[in-house]
């Protein structure tokens, strides 16, 4: 039984896709040393709050794993620029929704997701923004919809900053305390962790499609 498991793991390691993913992992890790590393982190954190489909967490994780003692700084930057990006999404919804709504409904989020979020705002706008910033929910739906709904700007910004801060600063704290150990375990068990992450991502997208 042990031999079969070992053979399966070796087959996974030799898989071309897994080799590519490992090369991609080392490339992302190198961004911490790259002069464009911080600007890219800030830029992605901002546009993820407006239209970008991928979360910025993997970049925080990779940069935090590369230099654990700077992880809280990376997390704070991501929080700050994500809040600025959220403000951009709010402005887009507030001033330009009539011009951009068809594009967003076709390429960014569905009308059903938009109407669901608008309903959540009518129940408790602050908690809706806080939970959107904290959880894997599609943040851009909330930021743009907040502008359409004309949420009070102070309530919107505080909910956004607190939600994003709790999420990103938690990552920063974890990597500040245990970053080196996490990196060693990640590199030692890269294939298994990648497979598990892939399964979780598939489950998340299934749930996302069901809810949104």
C-alpha cells in the first residue's frame, strides 16, 4: 500500500503541469526581491476590488513566505490599496453605472449577484461590506453595488478597511510568526498542498456559481 502511494506521488511530481506550477511558485516567490514586487502587490490589491477576478492573497502569502518579518507590512499595503480600489469601485457605481452596467453584467458579475448584494445592503450595509472584505465572496460586486446604492461613504470605507484588514493582517501575522516553517513545509509537500488547493478551489467555484 505504501509503495502504491509513493508511486502515485512520484507520478504527480513528474507531471508536466505540476512541474510548471512549481516553476510558477518559485517565480512568484522571486517577486519579493523584484523592484516591481511592491507596486504589483499594490496594483493588484486595488484592481481586485473593482473588476480583477483573482484574489491578491497568494501574492501576500508568497511574499510573506519569502520575507516573514515584512509580512505585516505587505498585508498593510494590500489592505490600504484594496480600500482605495474599493473607493474606485464605489465611484464607478455612483457616477457611471448607467454607462458601464451592461459591460459589468456581461463580463464581471451577474445581475442576480448584483440584486442579491443590493438586498444585503438593505438589511445591514456595514456588516455586508465587512463580511465581503473578510471572506472569499467576490468583493467587486459589493464595492460597485455600494456606489449604485449610495451607501454612506464613511460606513462603506470603515467596513471595507476593517474587513480587508482582518483578512490580510491575519495572513501577515501568521507569516510573521511562522513564515519560515510554513515555507519549508510548503516546499517539502508542494504537490500534495497544490492538489488539495485545487480541490478547494473547484469546490469554491461550484458554491460561487450556485450562490451567484
